[in-house]
């Protein structure tokens, strides 16, 4: 089965034709090529169906009014538009039933036929755009529930960038870009991202036009900006936070700006939820969970352990001689020590562990599915890590140590406060015995 192809015009609309007469099919292809289209022809219905499946033409010209041919083409073509070409006008109800764009007579002038095909191309692009938007909106609706469950800004930004790339280009692989988040209280900007705009060290290396776009988005002055090989979408978290997502290497036509705007609104709501969650549950200085939320998480962990029997242990950690740090080095250094101890504790934790600032210089770590012996080993690991921490050159002589009390829940125990009290009692034993040590509850 021959397929006629005279030449290709890169980027030109693709037109496929069916005509059982080889000479007539070749002449039609030549006419379309001369007019700037990329054209191919098939001599049989089966050949046309294969051509549509493999080549995805914008327009199909059918020179035979057979319902079987129309049905095969419609099932394989998606948004492809069909133009009927013949000697007699077919039944209009049949044309409508099979979604035929237009009918043209063989006696029509070449200019009129080309006008009909150009109209079909415009319609195809409109339909394809609508399909793309609907699919994109559905993907946004699918990702929205997950975005609203995220609590880590870094994870939120990664998921958002990957979701946007899939929304615009479902078959694409990888995501590169920058996500900037500016919170209102305190006012600072965090950057997350990957690709050519982030160095291995994590420092930003952004082109000036990208920096300007981010500033406009954060300042609520531009919802969408198209750059050289990138697109920026403003993310408005209301009074709580603003952001800008800049995706690199993804082709986003202006026609999809409305879809991008919807996505930005979804991200803004999710970002606002994350910021509100942070304010309600995190300690502002250390970034660990605050006392109220930490005790609630401990209660939930104990309840889960009671339903599916497993051990839960708690570490209560206190910085040794912390008042002397404040008196000698000042409160700014004291804050730095607390933040450093918190960061070290978090680094020692598993993903399932819960690090909490109880208040002042006292911390707590909840260890699910961990008995007292394993908890003591974990506590010793934390103690050594903090002992090796240094705050900076200006206080290179500052040695920080902690005392840690360990307590494990009794089988079926659900009293979170009592468990913390037992660990706290063990902590004070460690203090009395000379500090910088781990003691288990008696």
C-alpha cells in the first residue's frame, strides 16, 4: 500500500488524504504541499487508519463517503478534523454524527479547498487546546489533595514543580527550576530547586530576568511571565506567604496561561496551609515541633502502639550549663546553640522520630517502635553528636554538652505526660551524676 509524500515543511500542519485513485491522490498531495502543508495519502481505508494512528495529522481528507471509514478514523484520530471530498453532497445528519468538519466538492477551486482545510486546521488546534486544558485541569485536581497534606516546604516545592511539568507535558521527564517562597512574618525568602540554576553548593546562580520575574511575582505584580526557555507562575498564599515557581526547559504556550493561573491558585492555597501549619506547630527558633503539638504526636504514637503492640520510647534532652552560655557569650549565641542542638538532634533522628522543643533549653525526641535499650543507644548517639558540635569561629572554645533521660512506655500505656515525667526524672539523675550523660528511667 503506497503512501505518497512529496516533501515536508517543518512545523506545517499535517494533512492525510484517502483516495482510491493513485494519480488523483498524488495530485492532491502535490497541491497541498505547494500550499505549504505537509501531506501524505493512502489508497485504502486500512492504510488511512494506520496513517492516522502513526502520524497524528491535523486534518484528514476522505474522498469516499463510507461510514466504516469515518468510524475507523474517528476512533483513532482524537482531535483530528475530517473533511469530506466528493461529487455529491452527503446526508448532513451523517456528517454531524461522525463529527465531519466540512464537505467540499471536487469541482471547487483549489483556493476554496485550501480555505476549507485551513479552517479545519484552526478547529483542530482549538479542540486539541481544549483537550489539553481539560486534561491539565484534571491533573491539577488530582494533585491538589496531595499538596494539601504536605508539611515540608521543600517537599511541597518539589511536588509542585513535578506536578506542573506533568500538567503541561505529561510525557516529559525530569523537572528543573526554582521555587521561591517569601513568608511575611518573619520576612525572608527561601529557595528550593534543581537544575542549571542551582550549584552543587546550593547557592543560587539566577539570570537577571529570572530574578526580576521572581520579584514581580512575590510583589503580586505579575501572575505569569514567559522567559527565554522558562515560565514563571506567581503563587499567592494571601497574607501568609507569596511565592514564584520558575520552571526551566518546559515549553508553555501563552494559550495555556489560564491553566497556569489555576495551578498557581491551587499552589497558593496549599502554601498558605503549610505556613499556617508551621505557625501552629513549629518552634520559631529551632524549627522543631513545639511542646503542645509534640505532646499531641506522642499521645497519637502511644495510641497506635496500644492498638498494634509496639514499644514507644522518649528522650528528654537538656543543654548543660546553658545559663553560662548566655552570660558569657550573650543571648544571640545562646539562640545559636539552641538552634544547633535542634539541628543535630534532627539529623540523628529517623524519619519516623519526632523532635520537639519543650521549652527553654529542653528538648524531647519521641521514638516509635523503639524499646528502652534501643532508645538508650539512640540517646548516646545524639549526646556524642552534640558534644562534637561547634557554633562558629568566634566561640571556638565553646563546648556544648547535653544530659539525656530515657523512658519507655509500659505495654498499653497511653499517659503521654506520665511518660515524659519519667524521662524527665531520669534527666535530673543525669544532671546530679555530673551531666553530659544518658540515664534510663528506673
